[in-house]
């Protein structure tokens, strides 16, 4: 049976060019990048080359790139590092209700440490209103953190305008860019973002490597303690091989992003048209908002999303649902409930996220399978009523 992968927002396979760059580094460049001998300096050179490649993709300076373990650490360093560094007697943070758990959990930790956090709601289209951010600002606001693109809906947030409002209020602006990088152009020279989180395994590099962009002059307290690595921002011996992989993935994107974006958008639109044309009573969540080109979140009325995910997997298609299993209970996605969906509709949602391996033939086969299985599951559901 052929298997086709439509879950690229969860993770991506390591690309051929990244594998090609990674293999000789794992075999030959084993020195510690902090060592002054030949082996250490060889590792240091590869590390700094990777830093330049990542910086070039997002139009930043290499010294503004902190290499670390992934998006979760980047979010934690940005949020905890900024707020803990503040000398204000009262500290206030603004974020949204649709952020990734790495942001929400970091904010919850700050609340335990005595900070105040405002969770701004988004509209039914899955987009935050900058005016709501403006109204939430206080004199003691230290940080505003709003994701660039949502991992479930693909909705792109107006971060340039939100960053401007944050700066006018004297606050630092952070954006979780994990789901935007590699899908939309990211020009940090023109976005006025102070901190921007990135993850390697979302852009065809391995898991366990990522980066945080830190605009020059932005102060951060470290959250890991040890040696003075990464200009004192992140202690620990650098993952040179991971950095090389991240850098090569960034280099490929710089050369191919426009063409790949157009190709994947056409496939995503083909998928949506096919499903909406073949399956009755379905709706695209956030479909009228600006979205990343590879993502669609589709609600199938009267169907349990988990059942459709399992049925599609048995047919050879990997997708994800709008629910998460927690302590044995299937809980609706916090993103989908945040845009106003009741729990049953959130559980009836499937996310399809496309990537480099997908083709028109795969999309057509997926549409056929979804149409067949949706009809079957609705018949079974009706028979048990």
C-alpha cells in the first residue's frame, strides 16, 4: 500500500539536501566549537556558516541568531528571558488564546511567578485584532507575544501592526514563527519584531535544533546556566550537526520559497475544492482569512475527527484531527474552541498540511478517500442513532 503524508505542520521529513550536508558533519566535524584547536575551529566555522544561512533567510544579522534545541526552547527563552529580565515591580504580558502550548505554558509559569498575563481572544476567522491588543496594553506591559501563523488553521496574524503597537507602549514584541518560516516570506528587517522563534523540523531539518532571532539591543535573561555559549544567551555545547542541517534547510528555502509556495498553494486549493465539492456539510475553518499556503482546517459535520483520521491512516493517508488525547480523554483543540466552535464541531475537524513530497495525484487520491470514508462514517453514525 502506498502511503502519503499530509501532516507537515506536525513535522517534516529530512530533505535530501539536508541529509547530504548532515552526513559528512556527523562523520568528520566532531570537535567542540568552543575548543581552540583545529577540530574545534572546524566545528566553529560550520556553526557560524549555519548562523549566516539562517540570518540570510529572515534578513537578519548573524549575531542576532541564537542556536538552540527547537521552537519550544526558543519560545521559553524569549518569554521567560524577557520578563524575568525586567526590573519593573509589576510585570504584565499580552498573548492570544490560540498560541502554541510552548507559549501558553511559559505564560502560565510567569503567572506562578507573580506576573499578570492577558489572553486576548481572536475572531471567528482565527485572526487577532490589533485593536484588542492595543486595549490590553498597560503601563506595566513588558512583553507582547503573538504567533506569526497558527499551527492548526494556518491563519497569518498582523504582527507588523501589533509590533508597532507594542513598541509604542514600550513593550518588547515576540512572535512564534515556527509555522510561518518556510511557508511565507519572513523579513525581520521590515517587521520590527524583537524576538522570533524558529524550528528546524518544520522546514525539513532534523528534530532537536532551532533558533531564536534576538534583535540587537534586546535584553534577555538566560534560562539555562553553564558556559558562555551563544554570546551568553544559551549555555551548552552547540549542536553543530543540527545547526548545519538547519542552515542548509534555510539556504534551500531562500532559493526556492517562492516557487514552492505557489506549488503548494495550488495543491491546497485543489484539495479544498475537491473536498467541498464531493462531501456535503463541510466548512473550512478560517478559510476567509490570510493563511499559510499549505494548511487547511476542514470541519466535517456529524463525523468524529479521530475516526476519520484513523480510517484515512488505514487507507495510507497521514492527517491530524482537531482534538488531542489527554489522560485517555479526547479533548477539543483549544485553538478551535477559541474561534468559537463548540466541542463537537472542534472534534469534527481535520487538519491537512501539505509539503514538498505531495503531488496533484496524491491530492486527488486523498479527496477520493475522504469522500468515501466521510460517507461511510456518516452512515454508521446514523445507523447507531
